[in-house]
């Protein structure tokens, strides 16, 4: 680091759960190893005054359907998919660098974010683009899964507050209590486009595992002065208007608009196949690779 940087907000990550089921090695490389590289650079520079690590509500795992109080910042981390597991792993590294090297870190764990410019592998822009094209809106399972959505401008205000007023070494949830079923999100988008929801919604095969609900206790952040400003109706309309005005912004995203985009990204599996064909693998290393793959561990060469 030669630019006199003293503050880092670490947003960079692979974030789409679907892709993590088909290409989990990439998630480990980007989310865990990538974070480790950044932390080591911070340690070497010795000039970082604040390291804001952006994590996710998914590290807490599934919330009970009848829970009235959401997960608070000290709740146990119980990730249920490769994506959330790598984000939890990255959090552990950040915490370790805080303890071992006095890195002044703050961690945030947020609900789903939506708004203009978002890549359409995510639910809301995906549904909007499909509705614009007159194509079916694919819903995993029965659509009963519950999620909480925050408009991007509100989340940006939360990050600014955490940056300037957050306490080093602490975790802050960025959440909303306004929950919605995935099915209801699809129906709301159909309503905006004046589409018949019964004809436009298509139920497809569910994910290998699909958390039923995420629910956060956001009292700690509100104690710093943050509040959600944008209503669901206002945020959804703003998002739709942006995509209507920028239909070709992301170019060809047909792969991302498929019901299960993970089927297009199997880089980890391809790499295993490639390694299995090497002479040294045939001479005995193959058993190590098979064992590592079965245990979810790294492939050592």
C-alpha cells in the first residue's frame, strides 16, 4: 500500500448462493483467501485505522419461523451453504487479525440489498428483467421462504454511520423487520408491470438447501442513529424505473436469468477433472484429491 490509505471497506466477495452450490471452490478462493490477502496487506502496511468488513446475515443460518426476536450480534454462527460458510470463515480471519495484530476492524452483517445497477443474478433485478422481456419469473420451491430487503441508499447510510461512529472490534447488524415471502416479491413485481401473477410465476426445483428465514436484531445500529428511510413500494418503483431506463446496462445476462445459474459455473469440478488427468495424480495423488474433495477441504499440490 503506497497511497497513504488508512481506511478499507471490504465489500468484495462472491455472494450468490446458487452459484456457490455449483462452484464452491471459487467462493473459498475469493471470500476466504481474498480476505486473507487483504488482511495481510493491512498488517504489512501498518497504517490502517479502520477495516470495515462487510459480511452477511446468512452467517447466522436459518431463523426459526416463529422467532419474535432476531439474531443479535453475539448469536452463534451456523452457516448452511458454501457461500455463507466462506463468509463466516472470512469473519474468523478478520477477528484473528484483530486479536493477533491489533487490526482495528468492524464487521457488518446485513439483510438483502436491492436497487439500481445491481447485477441481475439477484432476485429483484432478475425478476424485473424477466418481466420486461415477458418471460416467466422462476421461484425456487413454493416461494414461502422469507427474506428482508433494504434499499441500497439506506444501506449506504448505514455504512457511513458505522465508518464514522462504529466501535472498533464490534459487529453491527444492518437489517429491517419488514419481511416478505419470495412469492410476494414476485407478485409485487407482476403488479408493477401489470402482469397476471398466476400466468407469469413459474415454480421450479428448489435449491439443495434453502434457508426458510433470516431475521436480524438491529437495535445496536439504531442506537448509533440509523433508520430505514425507503419504503418497499418506493424502493421497488425506483429500481424498476432504473432498469426500464437502462435495459442493456449489463449486456448479455441470459445465463444469470436462468432458474438455476449455478449450472453454468462448474469451475471447481472442471479443475478437479483436469487435475485427475495429470500423471502425478495417476501415481498416487488422486486418493488425496478425492479425500480432500469429499471432506470439503483444499486440494494440495
